[in-house]
């Protein structure tokens, strides 16, 4: 499992009884996580000093219960990057800290390439991978179906001092965008995909990962340049095992038949326990020249 020890402003302090105890800068939050099936004594004092706890609703969704004053918006840093956070309706804060290992890998590969690199970031959310690639010197096309998330990503770039970097900020349905780029003859040196299990496009289009991932992978393969640098696919869908993801990437993206394809769990180290919390899989292809 891959994880990073470099995220000083984020800490997974403890886990127990289906809950995460997390520090986001100076803000302590308790959030549900169905993978936490174990029970430990909650001896860490932060359990009793959290700023807010998220409660799931039996009818779907849930709500934040403030226990102390929680900022409407606050910032945390990762290396030279800065991210704006806020409590969102479905337990999130606008950042998935486990993805930092992929930001670091992308940064390393882009800098090592020593040539202009164009990156396509699909389902790009609030732009963690986008600003990491831009900071490393790549040009980035950032695509997400949510106007609000794209605006949030722009704000993350701005507070990271990267507003002047070559980033295209696009609100679009990712599958439709990819098909248009194929017709335009566009090529990219790297692609990052972080698709949700379920979602809707800006025009109400329904996205179901297990039904549409094959078509999307096949189309994305047509956008990778002949000397492509890397391809990342993140998955949080239990029905897609690492073996299935490996097979699909190798089979549907021709350039990935050269070089190495591997799928690994990514996770978060738990400070109070000698464990790492699994947070999904990433399938990685790195070109043979790298």
C-alpha cells in the first residue's frame, strides 16, 4: 500500500467504530467511514475536543453537528501547495488527502521528463492533481462536471500562487469531452482519471462507473501521445478489483501495453495505531522510457 508521511497539515489521528478522527490544520473533525469495522478504546483526547462530527441520515446523506466554532473556509498546505477547505453536505471537506501520493508521483515524473508535458485531468474535482502537475511545470486541462468544483479548483490554484500557469478550466461531461477531443485530433502526454462510482454531468447526464468505464478507457487511450509519460486511474468502487482494473487498462489503452501497469491500494497512516486505512486503488502506467 502506498501512503505519504509528508502531509504535515493533515493527520488521521485515530479510527474506531466506523469513524475517522482527523486533523485538518487546526480543525479536528469526526467523520464516518464504513471500512472502519474495528473498535478501539477512544483514549486520544482529540475525540473529546473535535470541532464537528458528521452524522449519517437513515434516509441518505447526513449533516454536520458543530461542537465548537468551525471556520466557514480555512486553508491547509501540502509542500508548496495550498488548499481551501470547508465542511460539505456529504461529509467531505473538498480534499482527499490520500491522493497526495499520486500528486508526488506525478510531480516526480513531470520534472524528470525534462520536456513540455500536457496533462488531462478528468473528474478533476477541486484540483489537487491539477495544481500539483501545474506546479511541476506541466500544462493541464482540468475537466469536471460541477461548476462549483471547477471554481473551487481555480481558488486552490490562486492561493497556491499558480494562477498564471497554463491551465484550461472546463465545466463539461468528461466522456463527451473526451469524444470531442478525439475528433479534434488532440493528444496528451499524461492522463489522470478520478471517476466517481456514480454522478451526473452538467446537463443531467447519468454516470455509472461500472457501466461506462470500458468505453471511457477505450476513448482515453486514443488521446495519449506516442511518447506518453503516465496514466493514473483512481477507483473507489468495490466491484472493480485490482486485477480487473489492470486487465482493463492493458486491454483498452494500447500505449499501456508497453511499460509497466500496476494497481496498488492507497491509504492513510493512523497516528495512534500501527495500521494504514485503505482509501481506494490507483492503477498506474508509466511509459517505458521513464
